[in-house]
C-alpha cells in the first residue's frame, strides 16, 4: 500500500462511514473518569505521556500527574476500549543532542518499543529524526508533527509530509490567524493539517521557542534539571497582558463557533489543550469545541488566561515531589523561590470576554493576516478589546506591580543569591 494510502487509512479508521470531517484531539491527565465523557463528546483521540521519558515533551514533569509504565498501559487500554485512539507525545522541541549518542539511541528505541507493545496508535514528534525512526522501525504507528516543530510555510509542511508525516500541526502563534496560508498548506500537502484550538500564546511571541525548550528539558529523563524550571516565559506573558489587556484578543485561540471556517480551508484535525488541567476543565472545554458553541467567558476555554489551581490540598507525595524538584540550593535559593511562587503567580484578576460578543471576529482574517504588518498599524484587535475585554482586579495595578517586581528580581539574580 502506498504511504499516502496508509496515512489516509490510519487517519480515517475511527470514522469509517462518517461524513464528519473534523477530528477532535483531547488531552488526558490519566484520570479514568475522563474517558466516558470524551467518548460521548465524539473525541477521535486523546494524547498524553509518561511523567518523564528519554525524549521529553511539552510540559515540565513537576506539573504533570505521576504516570509510570503500568499506569500508561492501563489507561491506554481503557481509552482504546472506549473506541478512542491514543497519541503519545514525543514532542520535545530539543533533546540536547542526546539522540546522537549510543545511550540516547538505546533509550529512545526502548521507549518506542514500549509504545508499540501497548498499542499506541500514533505519536507526536518535533524532531525529524524521531519521525524517521518511526517510519523505519514502526510503520504501523501514525506520526503527527507537533506545534513545537514551528511549521509556518507550505514548503515546511511538504517536507515533513515527504518524510512520512500523517498529520502536521500548524504553528499556532503564527498561523492561527493566517487563513490563506493554512488553506494553501491543506491544499498542497498530502498530510492532514491540525490546528491548536484553545492555546493563548501571544501572536508571534518571541518566547515561544525558548518556552518549548525549557519544557522539553524539564521533562526529559536523565536531564540535570529533574523537572526544575522557573517559568520566566509565562511570567513575561502574563505581565504583558495585565499591562495591555488587548493582548487577550491578540492570542492564538480559535473560538468553538469558528472551527467551521478552518474546516472550509481543509483543516481536519483540531486539538484541545491542556493535559495539566483538572478533569472537569478538560471535559468542559472538549464539550464546548465538540458542540461548536460556548455561551460563557471565552477566557474559561483558553490556556494561560487564569491560574487553574486544584481545589484539594496537595498530597504528601505531591508536596515531596515538589520539594525534591525545587529545594536544590545549588540551583536557586529555596526560600526566595517560595516568595517567587506567591509574587509572580497570584490568582490573577477576573478577565471576562463574552464569547457571544465575539461573533464575527474571525471574518476580518478571511482577507487579512498578521505577519506582514504590525498591530500598531492595524488596531483591529485593539478595537475589539475596547468593546469586549473586561478586567477586574483588587486592584489591577497591584497585580501589574507584582509581575514587574518578580521579573526585575529574576533579571537581577535575586532568586539565585543567598545574600542581598
């Protein structure tokens, strides 16, 4: 069977006989209570990974649920029994060159052997070498290209497809508002195209690649960080939004109601994030995108809009895990890191964007893009922000001050010193 035919067969297996063209991909936090609601919502696949592995992924280990091989195997079996496919994330944006060493190669192949054994349907990759390994040694497993691969042009997409990629995720911070390019990519690439729905990175964010690298290393087994990282990228982004609320509009999110616009372009796969969220939040977001309608606050659907702290207290094991990750005097001053956690990540002000008031927002981008001019010369999102974004703080300036102070202290090395 030709490679293109294999990809088509893999992509359509769960939808044989269905006229529906939109395939919804949802995160799993490995709570088995997720499976039935996601199946009911018509989810095509769920994605997740071990807490750490030889490749690494898109989230630091310390924010992920503890998942070992036994838990992974059990959850994959349950997911597949419900008629949902399982996608394993091998989406580290960088592996630090470990893939070019004998120990690294052996560790990667051991992991891939495990994924094949437990019945993984597909993997998501950012490194072309991992794709080539999959196609050479595990051809029955589908391969999706991650957003972290930064695919922003038609020729990039075609290059990945020529290597055998089945699905390619368009880089959301660049392409989610570039409808013309997305349409051309879908028309001229034999792989299917996927968009990320509810991310909330700032368009053309300068921290995007750096942030991906930080997350990748902090979830790579054997890396010196062992999950340690100070998320100064997120600190910068949240501080910027509080200083300029129009940045809540200038994000890379896609409203549930606007998915049809992307379908009309030829986009087939739609990904909901994030796997670190509580079960009710994941279910709520998936249902909104499955139904194609949301009558509440748009910020409730998107990542980084607000902190999602678990209501229950952390267990002893969870507290111990955090301590082992961050109480490391050779890396930072633990007392000052405790200050940082309160200073830089408060419960942020209530941001409200009435999703119903956003009807018609997407129409502008059918004829305009964002990569060829600056927001200052356009002002489209600024005009929308003045009408629909409401920010309420106690007071707002206090939150802005906290972020400014946290960043200044980080840049001055305050968290890395024991004395002033």
